[in-house]
C-alpha cells in the first residue's frame, strides 16, 4: 500500500522505469532541439521552433495519455510531447529536414507540425488557436458513436487564448461537458509580446470559469505537478465528468524560433533566473536524490542520446527528398469527375 | 417518383443518407429543435436524436471546426451555416484546415465534411442575407464547390457530397427552396460531383450558369427561340472542379460563350471559365467571350428598386444573349 510518506513518484503511481525513460525523453528532446539550432546556423535546417524549457510540461502531459487511444492535438512547441508519445529522433529530423519519409507531413509542413494517425496525433496548421475546435469535434463524435473511456488533449500557448477559435473550442467543450483536456503551456510571451499585453488576467486558468470547466494552475517545470493535474483531468474526462483547462507556468529557454532575437524583449537576467529552474536539471536531481539513477548512468545516458541524435541527423540528411512530381499528391482523396 | 420542392429534396437527402449511414451527423444553428431557419433539417432530430442532430451556438468557426474534428474521428458531418453571408468567421477553418488536412499530413488524415449554406438574393435579404460567396472558395484546392439548381440535383449532389472523401462546400439558393419543384428519386440517389448538365441543347451560342440563374437563362433561351436563335444552356452544378470537358465541347459546337452568374462580375467564377475558354477553345470562337454578373457592389441592397437593379433577370440575360448571337 502507498502511504503519504512514500516518495512522490510512488504516490503518483509512476515506476522507476517510467521515470528513467521519461528523463531520457526529456534529454533527447533537448539534445534534438540544440542540434536543430546548430543545424539551422549551419544552413542545414531551415527552421526550428524551440521546445527548450517546456519539457516537463510536455512529459507530464504525455504520461497521462493512453497512447494510440486518446487523441492529442499538439502545437508547434510540443516536440518533447510527441517524442514521449513515440516519435523518434529520426522521425523528428526527417520532419525538420523536409524529407520524403517525414512521418508528420512527408516534407510538406515546416518543423513543428507533428502528426501521426497511428499515434492519434492530429495534424495541425500554423494558424494559432485554430485546433481546439477540432478537439471539441473529436470529443463530440464520441457521443455519436457511443464511445466511453476515451479523451482528447489539446495544447497551446497563452497567446493562443486570445484567438476567437480558441474561445469557440472551449465554449463547445463546456456546453456539452466533453472529454477534452485543454493544456496551456504558458511561457509568458507570444513571440515578443509579454503576457500582460495578451491575456487580461493573471492566470489563464481563471478563464475556465467562463466555459463551465475547472481551471488548474501548475508549475510547468515540475513534471510531477503537471502529471498529477493532467492525470486527474484525463481520468475525469474519460469518466464522462467533463473538460478541464490546465495552465502550466513555464518559460522557453531559447528565442521563439531561429528567426527571432529575444534580446529585444527579454533581459539576460530573466533568462538566467529561469535557466536555474531548468525542468530537466530538476528532474535529474529528483532521480539522483532518490537513488533511481547514478551520476555515471546519467552521463552514459547523455552520451547515448547524443549518439542517437548524431545518427538521426546523418540518416535524415542522407534520406531521399520528396519527388518534385509528388507536389500535387493528396490534394484530393479521389477526384470525382 | 415523388415531386418535391428544392427544400424537400435537401431534407430528403439528409434523411435518407442519415438513415442509411450511422456516421452522418448534422450540426448548425437552429438545426435541431427548430429544424433550421428554412426548415431544411426539419424532422431530423425526432428521427435521429440529439447526438446526431446538434444545435450549435452562434460560432461559425466552431460549427465547421467541430465538423472537422468529428470527421477526424471517422464521422461524416454535415455542417450548416445559417446564411452564406456568415461563413466568413469559418473561412480559416474551411480553407486553412479542412481543405489542407489531407495534403499537409501527406494523406494520413482526411476531412470528409459538407458545409451547407443558403445563398443568393431576390428575397429582400439585403446586404447580409443575400450574398453569393462561392468565388471565395473556388481558388483553393482540396475542397469542392457545388451549387445545384434542381430538386433532383439538390438531393443527388448532396448525397454524393456527404460520401465524398473530401470537404465539399454546398450552396443552396434561397429563392429556389420553395419556387421550384421536380421529380426526385427515393432513397440513396446520387449525381456526380464535377459534371455539368446540359439543360437545353442548342447550336447558336452557349450559356454557362449555376443556381437560380440557370432557370432565368432557360427562360431567356425560350424567348430567343421564338426569334430563331437556338441557345445551349449548361448548368455547371460544380464550380470546383469545373467540368472542363463539357464547357469546351459546348463552345466547340456553338462558337459563342456567355457566362451568367448572380455573383458580382469582378473576380467571379465567370473569369475563370472565360480564361479556360480563351486558352483551350480560342480557335472555335466566333465572338469574344462574354460575362454577365451583378454590378460590383456587395450584394443586393434592401430597397426594391436597388435590389431589382442589382439582380439579373431573364430579360437582362436575353438581351446579352441576343447581343452575343448578333456579333
Ligand atoms: C493566427 C496566427 N496569427 C499569428 C501567427 C504568428 N505566430 C506564430 S507563434 C505566435 C505566438 C504564439 O504565442 P503563444 O500562443 O503564447 O505560444 P508560444 O509560441 O509562446 O508557445 C505568433 C503570433 C500564427 N502562427 N497564427
Ligand atoms: Mg507563449
């Protein structure tokens, strides 16, 4: 039996293997992100939109998803999430380099538009906030089909919560008390615009009241806090008890994308302060403190991940491009002429 | 075969298709309890229940976006936009989401939705209840644009649209709802998307039109026939993809082409058809391609004389046809 004196992960029902695998995913995501920035500076990748700093928010959410059963509608920030759901560094590199075998889009979408029907990760556009109505629609479909014990998770930044379509998605989910978990990864900026100029309230989670659902604020850099909230919300959704809005307070540790210069709108001190709260360091410390991982094992893990990302980079660069003739493939399922 | 109004034919299509396939749901403003402001969905709630016939809040992006989500999970949703004039908030969902989902996922996902919208003037609907918005949708691939003009086509094309693997925007002319009747087959009757229909065969000139204007063009053609001018009238039925073959074959036969639409002239569908003919049937032409559309104002204004001046009618079409025949 669990008791309140047990370590947090035991109380949350997370096994040591899950924790170690989770840390590995976080480190892999960070390493892949770092590599993409390097590749972009070298002209070997056109575009990178960072996930650095968001890894705990995303891993905590991923742990709460029944992979391949629940639907996930991510946004461009969610590389660590989709890696936790099963996309490999090679999948990510093929996507970033626009190769034929990019599982997300076959080289059609720029980096950050993750998709996999097999994993029930739904393809999105770049149009911020436009995907939450799809989350509501999928969940509404469960009522028509009579499916229970299934949920949808939709993720977005705090900037997206100003969009009309975002509001419409939560409105529908609230009206019908649909099994949707809305996750806001609040990194306090929409590119350069600070939260006070994009969100009229202190906590995005307070918006939930207006949509007839609970709103929960969590420390987005604490993977356990995120998991506890996401798990409870997904369980509630699967049990038919309705939607939840979760706000993960976090920070992106790099500029918005390789096309951004964050020195214009954030101070070095602010970034340093958040670096000290790096969610990966925090999670590593937990594992070491609880004797679940030794410093040498951690070093070995880092080495292995680096080698894996090296191999993925090489394999993606050597992978075939889409054929020019495929430009017009998949415009239609069948042309009814 | 039962004789139905255009509106009854739409209702019959929804009813018969929903009875035959559990995956079909209907959603929109006032579609359930009220049965739609035009009663196009009347009776569906009682027959199919609230999980398949869904009253939506006034949120057009959600009406289409929820349909997209439901399609992602394998349903065949039919979304209703109460008036085409209010489709604008849903345009991001139609063009950026529905149209592109298959392409952007390299064929992994698809989006078999139908977006129905009543459109058109002549019912004193003024600037925001009478617009023709089809041209906003014909320049984006990935979606199909259908505009039926007869009760049989309303049913046959709607059933085909529902089962089409891609998104279809389906415009129904409000003035046709109760003004035209015709034979409509029972059950799962289908008409092909992408095929025009020759409504009147003739040798002297070709008129290409769709929606209410097909009826006006046919009336005009009868007036001309009294003077010995034999016009061919083609009902395009699908604006995307266009039935290039039927268009070009007709021009090859008659050598004269007039495109007639209720929508305003500039940037309308007529320009695309004129370009198609100029590119591919130039040698057959005995006269310049002509277009007849509404003046370039937003829609039919409210006051009777303004509305009448905005709208085409059989006389205006007959005059343009005579002019072209005499060239
Ligand atoms: C509808 C729309 N408008 C503008 C943009 C350009 N844009 C891309 S990301 C972004 C900021 C989004 O901020 P937020 O939602 O907080 O997410 P974050 O990037 O901070 O994770 C903007 C303005 C867009 N992609 N879509
Ligand atoms: Mg942000």
